[in-house]
C-alpha cells in the first residue's frame, strides 16, 4: 500500500476510486465505507485511495479539549491495508486545507491530484470551509467534473444503533471493552514505549511493563485480561497479560498508568521497547483493599481469570528474586 503525505507526493496522473474520512478507530461503519471503495475500484479496474487527515480535525478546531484517539495513525493505516486499499493520502489538516471552499477542495484534491472517477462516502459526510459541503454538494461537483458519487447508508448494529466513534468512546469510558470490540470489529488497544515505573509490582511478584500512552483512548480504570504484543523480527509475539489501568490507590498513586503483567514471566526486559497492549475483557474495577495481603490475594485470582479467558497456561505470582528485567 502506498502512503502519500502531501499533495506533491501524489502522482497526479492516475485515475482512482476515492473514499474520504477521519476513520478514527476504523470501526464497523468505517470498514463498510472503505470496503465499498475497494470493491468499486476493483470492479472498475482502478486503484482505491483513502483520503484521511492528520491531526484529527477536532483537536485542531478545539485545542482546549484534548482528544484521545481510538486508534493511532499507524493503526488506521494498518486497518486500511488489511481492507485492501491501494493507497492512502494522509493530508495535513491545516488552514491550507480546511479553509478551502467545497469546490476548491474537490478540484485541488479529488480532480487534479487523485483523478477521482468515483468517490465513496458515508451519509454524514461533510467537507469544505465550515463543513458547508455535503453529499448532495459532492454529487453536484461530480456531475460538473466527471466523477460518480456512491453513498454508503448508515450501518446499524443488531441493536439498531449506528456504528460510530462516539459509541466506542462511551463503551471505553464504562470499561466495556468486549462491546467496544464488537463496534470496532477488533479488540481495543493502545501502543506505547515501555518506561520505568515505581517497580512496586516487581517486589510483590507481579512485574509489569508500564506504557507511555499519551493521546490514546484508554478504557476505564480497572483490571483487564489481554495481550502484550511485541515485534520480533518480521513477526509478532502475543503474550498473555493481566493489565492494570488506574492510579494504584493502594499505594496512594496520583497519575493514571497502563501496566501489563505477562503471566509467569520474569525475564522480559522491555524498557525502551514499543509494544501494544490489547484489551480483551474487564475483570474488575480498580479497588482499595484493607491490606496489601488482600490485594495480593485478589491479584492471584486476577491471574487465574486472565489465563482462563485467554486460553493460556495458568500462572501465579513470580519470585521477585528471579525478576531480571532492568538489572
């Protein structure tokens, strides 16, 4: 899959079927739109192109309201590659773009650079300065400049609710990662560099990888069963993990962290490594226990539950003296 990051990188001499959107999270609705673009392109014998934006428009127009992304740009690109998209144009969302009139956007991006023969969008598609253009506006310009427009109607879940990024955000705020995975079509995840923490878990027999995950959507505080995924050569290694999200109230923590304990492992030295943490199921909320012994007893149960959910070999807390990471 080709990736272009400026108008100048786009060849400008091709003909293509184009889809446009932020695609934050690449949920089931986004997948339907992108999939339709790929299908239409193959039928017509042209390459499929997804035009997306970075940074997210909301973070530009409302800088005082930080937006945590459901998926990083890299995850979006991976999802588009899996969907079969031939090329992605990651357009810089700056005044040079969002101050364009709807017609100038169509001419500059879709006609002159991407050579659109067809544009595939969702029902709620808006474009141009102040979001003044809609699907009907796009159709008018399509007739004028010689491209077709296909609109993918709102896709609904079995419950009757429309797939949406806002729905994913609601579910993640509740810690309902199972339902969020149904909306997304995959398990929620965060990516980050493993950094040094307080190392309390190591002393208790639960060494953890602490992730720096600023700017990404993290589920509600609690303990989750999931996977720690690391790159190993040209493949990936999936390690079963109990994941803690929160501020560690048992030890008067103040900052919110994401920590993953890989079941039964004492030898993992992940500091400085970029890893992914995948959330499969919430086990319980973050709790304050009467004693550290009560906490440890619960954590033992968390490990057993994690192994059962993931189909992994059960594990207990490890011997702190055998933990070699960071030594």
